[in-house]
């Protein structure tokens, strides 16, 4: 959506009171559109903000023209202050990621038995076919016409 445009594109990232919001302006009209809004984001303190305009295989060239960083002063209760101080890794409350559904139930004894049984039958069948093919190949290699 941002390739080969004749105007600059802008991105705003806000993190206020454990809410991460990303806004974009890719039309060049100075009108912000919501990109993502995630409540319950807890970021640790004391880290640095960094950017990179390099993509994985260098197929795109993105220029970061400027960064404007602001620290907002937000009044917090002592409970919120203590809770935010204890965050060591970034966490999102109640976030359901793809593939993070409930764990699968263990297989029943019958299902496990059937899987093992049919696997062994398949292995024995493959060995028998292999022996038959090898014997036929041996018979064919012995026949020489002199």
C-alpha cells in the first residue's frame, strides 16, 4: 500500500495508559486512519526506541525522514505505578494469538493402539515387498547369455 507513491506516508504510534494505537496516513491527505488499537499492552520501562528502514532481502527502500518522540505525563495511582514497575517482558492482556487455542486432548488408548498396529503392519508389508523385489532383481542379475 505504500509502494511507488508520489507523496510521503506517515505513521503514528501511541502508547498511553497500557493502550497501543497505530495510525497511518498513506493517502497524503493528512487524515489519520486507524491501523491497530490494542488495549492491555504492558511494556517494560528503561528500554530504547529504535527504527530500521532495511527490509529482509533489500527489495524495498524506505527512508525514515524524521522521528518525533514525546513523553506524556500521566497521573497514576500507586497501584498502577507498582504494577507497571514489575513488568520485565512485553505482555498483552487477553491476547489470543493464532495457534494458541486450548491444547489438544491426549489420544485414547484405542486410538494409540490402532496407530501403532497399522504402523507396524505397514512396516512389515514394506519389508516383505522389499525382499520380493530384491530376490527378483537377484534372479535377473544371474541370467547371462554368453
